């Protein structure tokens, strides 16, 4: 039985972001206040679901989603480069997660293509914080597959 080790998964995923050298800060939580200027990357836990197709009579495998979000103040100059900077950061992150799809052996796989739900993906938008700071954001869904997370005991 593996059990879920969120700290290990988050640390492995965050280490890729830190190693890229693109981000002024890499946070292990969803920020509740404006993260500041420049690119910021934050990561937190998303849904956890069982995977019947990978489970058996003795153990249950799960799909745990990490959420990662790239932040850049929307009024960063030149404004024409804001989307480019955010997209370049997303590209670099996704390349890293594809290149190490077991996160250093901490998970069975990052479900890149969506065999057990939505695959590795990113959605863009805006978010605002108190004080009126608006950020351009890209939110990544990083689906992790963990084999035999829990034992089934009759």
C-alpha cells in the first residue's frame, strides 16, 4: 500500500517549477493576496477520485489532481507580452511534467493524455485580489495516478 503523500507529490512538481528559473516565487498554496510583480507559480491539491479500472480486490488506485497557477500582473509592460510570458511558462512547465511523468518515482504516472479523466491541461483567464490588482493567469491541471493507495479490508 502506498497511501497518499501529497507533500511528496507537491514537492516533486514544485521542484520542476523552481528549476526552470522563470518564477520570482514558487508557492505551495493558493495565494489569498496578490503575489507581487513578475511571474509567480502556485500549487495546491485538487480533487481525489478512485480509479476502478486500476483497482483490484485488494487495493484501490486513485487519481489526485494538482492545480498549478501561473500569475503575472495584467498591467505588466509591454502589455502585448503578458500572454506570451504566461504561455511560455505554461509550455516550460508542461514540458517538464511530460519529461518526468513519474515525478521522480513518487507516482505511477502523470495522466498526460487523460486515460482516467481530463489529461494534463491549462486554462487561461484573469483573477483579482483585494486592492484591485488584476493578474493574467493560467491554471494547470496535473492529474497524478497513484497505484494501490489504500488497502481494501473486508
